[in-house]
């Protein structure tokens, strides 16, 4: 009887890490932008509300990471190993890390570092730039030429912009 697992290609640890960084980064940037759009449209733009928005975005970041980690744990469940669930949850750190700059932008507005009524644009610009950089990374890690890498980054940023605008229009 042939070993069926031998036919399945094994992923290297750095491939999995890269995949999680890209997934978490993209997802975090898009969710952070959508949350800023929703919180701004339905909330107030005072300093106090921006501090509240920052806290709410931070809670959303951790809740999203927990949900994704738990989903990965359930989807990839194999033989029970100690600490497997915690490792799955910890692997979601890129999602939280991608959302933290937007949390800081909102919190900074709440603390009076910059105007509380106009933080949407800096948050969106940061997140679209993050999507561009993640597109560059993914293309370089895949061994693409620089021209293709730049086009990939621009395309990823454009898709992110479309998603953000669609979210804002839908809300």
C-alpha cells in the first residue's frame, strides 16, 4: 500500500510564515480602512469619539485574529498536540500588527496630536500604502522582475482602494 502523505507536497515553514504575513497584512489593512469609514460615517469626530474608535478598532483586531486563528485550528485539525490551538492563535499576529497603525492614527487624533475630524484620509492613505508594500513583497518573494513587482503592488493598492470605496458606498 502506497503512502498517501508522500504525494502531498510539504510547505516550508518560511512559505507558511510569508503566507500568514501577507494574509494578515492585507486583511488587517482592509478591515481597518472599512472600520474607519464606518465609524466616521456613523459616529462623531470629536477627540473623545476618536479615542473610542481606536479602542473599538483594537478590540476588532484581536477579535478578528482570534476568529481566524480558531478557524485555522479547526480547519487544519490533525492529531491532537499540546499547544496547537495557541500556536494557531499566535500565528495571527500579522492581522493585529497591520491594524495597529490605524489604531494609533485614531488614538493620536483622540489625544489631540492632530485634528480629530480629518483622520480618515491619513488612515486610508496608510492602509493603501500598506497594501502596495505587501503586493511588492509578495511579488518579490515569488521571484518576479521589478517591473512586474511594481505592477503587482499598484494592482493590490488599487484593489484595496476599490474595496474601501465599495465599503464606504455600501455603508
